[in-house]
């Protein structure tokens, strides 16, 4: 698989990563299986997807424990990315960016992941009660201590900013400019996909101009762009899509032309190519610094996602995808 570099630290990863979140967080709990998930991680690594993306809040904590089971055997094959900054309560999630907490969170993540160093440590959300420079400074000290190799920032408040009339990623860019003065940003993670392309307006170019990597979160539109979901199928109450305005029966039906367009492009590349692979290949075409991080908990989808790196889209393909209708039923 093609290799890509992340940020000033020049860390190499496979062209496509593996999002581990669905294995223990946000998606249907009844379909989770630790053993299936472990096999999916092994399959991804076997297929060249070295980047494993997790966070201490997923579970909470159980996602890192799961990834740690694999790292115990295959640490040399993996590029480990985890996150700090969010605490999960019974009915709420709160930010905590206090330096002391960040350092304790890192030590706890290292134990759960069964490793002595985290390749990419990301700030999940900034704490409104703590200057982000203080949080970032504590994270930089972790690099100096040899516990972390590089730092990243997750985009925050994007849709709220758009409702307020600002650019969708203005708040994130301001945060990035501030923390860059403290310690180099190696990577930014934000939602980016065929049906949510907003990061292309400012955030992806910001990264490209500074040699910063970009991790494309939710690259398959929470599964919609795979073409495997049926309008009106419903989701279990614990599934994030049960509350997502693009996953009502009406909106799923209205957005089928997007999947149909991806399927048309896929057919030009052979019967074995899927809409999901075209959606991932589209992301790879957005720049050498862009790394899609599709989430899955099954071996089959892990292997299929990794194979998308071999799908090379033509200028005709990209033009056709650019003409697809915008998604309906957004958060705005």
C-alpha cells in the first residue's frame, strides 16, 4: 500500500487508516464483539492500514484496551493514534484540558494500549475553562518525555460555527494558529467525505500549506456512502445514526443519488469495486497529506476499505463526483 507522511515529524502511515471507534462506541451495541473487532484490526494491519485511531473516551476506555490486545503482539506494525481531553459521564461529556489531567490521561492510555509510546496524541476537544496553550504545552511535555511522538488536534464546533454564520472551521483554524506557537501540529482530524466536503474549503488547504497531515474522519458518511444501508431500516437507540438528521427514512431516500453516482463510477473500475472504495479513493485524491480513517468492526469491511488504495480515479471520475448533488438533511 502507498505510504503517506504526517506532519513535521514526518511519520509514515498507510494510505488508509482504521477507525476503531465503532468497535465499542457510538454504533449499535448489539453488533459489537471483542473477538470480531480484534480480527478486524489484525486484518487491517495485514492489509497495510498501519494507523489505528482510537480515544480514551470510546467505551470509555474499552476501545484502547481492545487495541492494546493487538499491539501487545504487533506493536511494530502499527501507528498508534489516541486522544485525550473528554470525560464521559452517565448522561454527559465534558472537556478537561488541565495539564495535570492530560499527563495522567496519557499514562493511563499507555497502560491500556500496552505500549511505551503513542505515535500521535490528539486533543479531542479544547477545554473552554483552560487556555488551549496550557493544554498543548502539557502535551508537548509528553513529547519531550518520550511518551508521545507527535501531536494532533481534532476539529471542534464546526456545525455550531456555521449556524452562527461563521466559516465552518474558523474556530479550529484559530486554535491551530494558537497552538502552533507552542509546539508544531503534526495532524488535524475532521469530518470529510463526499457528502460532507466542507473541510476542503479552508481546513485541508491550511494543512497542505504547512505540511500538516489531515485525518479524514467519517469518510464513508457513517456508513451511508457504502450503499449497504436501506432507507427506513431504522437504528437501535444507542446508535448515533438514530438521532442524525441525514438518517431519517426520508433523508436516506432523498440522498440515494449520491450513492448511485458512486456506484456508477465504481462500475467503470470493475465489478469488484464498491461505492465505499470510490468514496475513499476520492479522499486520497484530495492531496498526499489526506489519510481517510474509515471505522469498522468487521474483517470484511476492513479488507475492502484498505483495497480502496488501489482504486485510482480519473479526472472524469472526479468531475462526475464533483457534480453529485449536495446531501440533504444536514445539521444546519
